[in-house]
């Protein structure tokens, strides 16, 4: 089924990938192995799905659009299992233990891939982070602006809440740029592919991740102010200096380790 013969639905943010070179680059980056448990989110009409199946024994896909599900079912692909559910509400732990016990990987390790709908990409990423302990890695096509924020380092204009909270839990790696012409219909934004790998051991451990998230939101809601003013609701001058933080710095100049150190002042 060609993407050009299917009427896309705006409410699902559908932009179907059709560029063979991009598809091959994604498969090369994913480097799928036959014994791995791979889940694709938002397969659409299968532009990545079916080329990927040439490399693996089985693939699970999560797709909300019933019309798309019907078209995928019409292919009668025995190596494909389709879950007609909303990925934002799906319990990915249901895949636990479904890989072969003879696998070289842990049976509970999942690899997740997809061309994510841009209108839900950020909340979906945070939903997936709840399952990070059973996820080996994730390869996603996203709006380039979101990818830039996910991989941004301190001092970069894109560095902010998304950068910190994603990188607290995972390594993030920008892989390659994708032009709007690679999709049908072409989106009005540029895209990029990135790899997200949950840390096996957190490099910096917050004693209260809810509080960490709270102070990060507070800091970047006042990102033009100095830390002394942006976080005065939570910390005084002496507390900032007690963990080696210059109160005159602005939020985008603080590393993840420094935000974690601040969060631990409450314990």
C-alpha cells in the first residue's frame, strides 16, 4: 500500500516515510538481530516495518489507527504482531519474557523504534522512560527541534528541561538529518533520527527525582534570571554555594550533575 493512496489523518499527526535511503539508514543504525525483541511504534503503512522484517524473526508494532491496522493485517505477514492501542497508554512491560530463553540478550530487554507522531513525541518519550529498566535502546525519527533539545549540552540555546530529564535517565545521540521531502505528506518541519540508551547505572543519582524535576521546571521558567533569583523559592545563597554552584550563573549553564546536587540538598 502506497502512502500516496492513503488519506492521512491530521489528528494522528501522520506523515508517512517513503524515502528508501532514509529507511536503509535507519535499519543500518538499528542493526537488528534475529533474537531481539523489537517493538515499532507508529508503523503507518509499513515503510520501515517490512524492510525490517527481512532482518528479524518477529516484530511487534503498536498502532492506534484502525484503518492502518486493517491495511497491515491485509498483508497477512505471519512474523508481524499488531497491537491496536494508544502508545501513550500502553503498558510496555507486557512484552516481558516473550523473547527466547536461548537469546543472547536478557529476555526482558526491549528495543523500541519508530517514526513518532510529532504532536505526541515529548509525552510519549516520558511515558517510555517509565519502562527504561526493560529497554535496551530506542531509535526514533522526531522533529529536529525536539532532537536538538534532547541532545543539547549546557550552554547550548536548546538546553532545557527536556535535555536534563532525558539525559538524567539516558544517553542521547543525534544520528542524522531527514528532509521533509522524505515523507508524504511532507511536514512543515525538519526531522532527525536519534538513539536513546537508558543508563545501566545512573551517573548521577537524585534522592528525589520529583523534586529534581520541580526545580528544573522552576529554573527554566525563569531561564534569563540568575540561579540566585530563579531558584530563590527553594534555595538561599549559602545553599547554592555549599554545592559549589555560582549563584550568578543562569540555568542553562548548569550541568545535570549540578542540578542533581541541588535536588539532594533537600535530603
